[in-house]
């Protein structure tokens, strides 16, 4: 039975709240709408706006930074004003900005106008990005969180695996059509949130922007360690994208079609294996699952140093994807379990910021190191493997450091 079918049976039999299935559908739409345009924005800027590659890189950088900063701000706003209003405002912003982009492309608007709307879409996306995780943490029991977050991740990747195909067809007709599809899909997600997400009273401890709250968070040593490790893990994860693609093309001599197969393999594995892997890993502690995930990243990166063939690199991607399947849902669940109910937005925002910055730094650092070790690229991949091993050992230490008691029903520890 596939992971997708298991999710459906779980939802129908009511072992998870209906909000899980509603957010599964919404995140699938979000993954679909994102992947319709993300791969084609640089192509549009290069082919139709005739921008230099360096300037296109700056555009992508501005998108990443604006999104990362707004993840933190969005988390704070979720705590202060509630999950649903921030969720809805972010989705409305994405829909309106892509509507503007579609109109701008159709009317041949200036680059400055295009850039402003693009950054607005990234800001809006960052604004609501922590809201689904915070909503699930509010609505789902601690024992079911890992499965619930895996469900959302599966939904997102299901949509993300379909989007590029539809986006490529739409872009071949008109980029305005591609941007319009993203606007419409985001509006559909907004309707789901409006109908199914409810606002909750987050307990007796109201939001406060007192500085003592920030000091208290910084004194939360396990969570501070988690932020550092989330940064390092995202840095390592970035190796599987831009550096791997450049290596595959420039050193291994693979075609664009073969390189595209890496993403397809990653997406399909997440869709069909995420839920079963989470069910199995639910028998061990979250920190142990994360340590094992980083260990698999290390093995995959080290294997790249051995051979350069297409089939071999596909195997390496598969190994690293298994590491991703173990690590990412556990990170989200661990963040939920560590956070006080009235501070969940802030905690998710900080983890999102650390991960986004880590991924951006990993892409930049990975590109620089790959260029430095171009003639001996094996060294580059072994450096990544060593960072991953250190990260995995640190997750294991984090588990030893926290070591909470096993829950009364005998299930694995929440950390």
C-alpha cells in the first residue's frame, strides 16, 4: 500500500483530525503553484528580459532573503494576531502579486515593476509559511504530529512533482498564463484556509513582546542548539541542488534531461515513501531519526566522490533522499514539541529562518568550494559528508542532553 493510500485511509477513518486532510490539499496546491513558476522565472528574465546572469542571481538572492526574514516575522505575527489571519493575508498577497506579474508580463511592464512584485510574492509566501505547522501543532496530538507533518510534506511534493510539467506547457504558450495559474491556485488554497482553519485561544499565557520573553528563548539551550543544527543541515542539503547540478553538467557531463531526473526521483520518493518511512521511524526518538538522516546524507555525498555516471549519481540522490525523509518531518515535529503553545509561531519562524539562511549559504559556499576543488572534486563532496556526520552526531548529543521520559503509552520519546 502506498504512502498516499495510507494517508487517505488514515483521514477517512478519523484517526487524524479533518484539518490534516484540508491542509494536505492546501499544501499540494501550494507545491503545485510554486513549481509552476519557480523554475521558469530565471528563464523568463534571461530569455525575454535579456538580463545578465549576475543580475538574475541577485533577483533569486532577494527572493530567498525576503522570504527567510518574513518567516520569522510571520511566526511572530501568528503568535500575536492568530494563525488564521496571517495565513489568509499571506495567501492573498501571493495571489495578488502573481496576478500583478501576469498583467505585467502581458503589458511589458518595467523590470523594476516585475522585481517589486516578485519580492512581494516572496514576502507574502514567507508570511504564511509557518502557519500550517503552527495550526497542526495546535490541532494534532503530540503522538500524531510526526505522521501529520509527513502528510503535509507528501502533499507539497505531490503538487511540486506535477507543477513543472504544467508550468512548462503554460510558459510555452505565455508566461502570463503560467503566472495566472499560480494566482488562481493560491486563491483556491485561501478558500480552503477560510473554510477549514479555525482560530484557537492559545492558553493562559498571552502574547507579549517583553524583552524577557526573547531572553528566555535564547536561554533555551536545547532549542538554541537545534537552530544551529538546522542551519548546518540545510547547508548540507543545499549540496543536493545547485552544486550537484553544476557538477553533473560540468564534470560528469550529463545532459539537462538526466539532471532533471534527479529532481523527479527526489519528488517521487517523497510522495510514495514519506509516510511509510515516518511510520517506521516513529518507533525511535526524533533526534535519533534526525541523526540517522544526516548519516545517510553523509553516505550519499561520500559516494558521489567515487564515480560520475548517471546511474551512480541517481543512487546517491536516492540515498540522500532517504536521509531527507528521516530528517525533515522530525525537525518540524521536534520544533512543535519544544515550543510553548503561545510561542509556536516564533519557534517555527526561527527554525524556518535558520534553515533558509543555511540553504542559501550552502548554495553560495557550495558553488565557491566546487570551483576551488574543480580538479579534485572528490574533496568537495567529502567536506560535505564530514559536515553531515558532525551534524548527525550533534543531533544524537541533543537527544542525550534532553532525554525526556517515555510517554505513558510506551511510545517513543517526544524528543
